[in-house]
C-alpha cells in the first residue's frame, strides 16, 4: 500500500478532559510538546499508528478525530485532490522540524489530512 494512514489527531474542545479520559481508557503514553500556539500532546500507542491531541483550532466546532495519510509530495497531492473536487481546508503548512501537512475535505464532506515527514 503506497499511502498508509500514519497519524490520527484529536481536535478537542477540552484538552484536560480528553487527556484524562484517554489516559485511563487505553494504555497510551501522552507526551506534551510545546508549540507556538500552546501545547501539542503526542499519543504514543506502542505498536500501530500513533497520534496527537490538540485544542480544536476552530471556535465552536465539535471535538473530532482526523486521520492523516502519508504522501510523497504534499503540494502535488493537495493540488490533485483539489482537481478531483476536494476543498482545501488548510493549505500546505510546515510543522516545526517534523514535516508538512495539508487538510482537505473530499467531495462527500469528509476531512482528511495529508502528511509528508521530513525524516524518513
């Protein structure tokens, strides 16, 4: 499979409540990392696809999970998605020293993230 799911992110309205819930429900290691706009919590799951947890960036939006798919070229994949009818919700953005992402909404209304890591 050429484009695996590589990261799952919870955009939550209540970071503290979410961290408390998931740390008790699952055997996950939660690690806070400082960011420009606050804190990002890495979710380390051991085997399988890990993720993150962050304060929802859209005021008034409900909490939701967002899956990210690995691509070789975020800009090209974002452009291709747009040509196929997707709406670009967040254009290509560099994420610190980790990589680049974009977020698109497919023609059915489902959001998905595209991800290209810096280090292989």
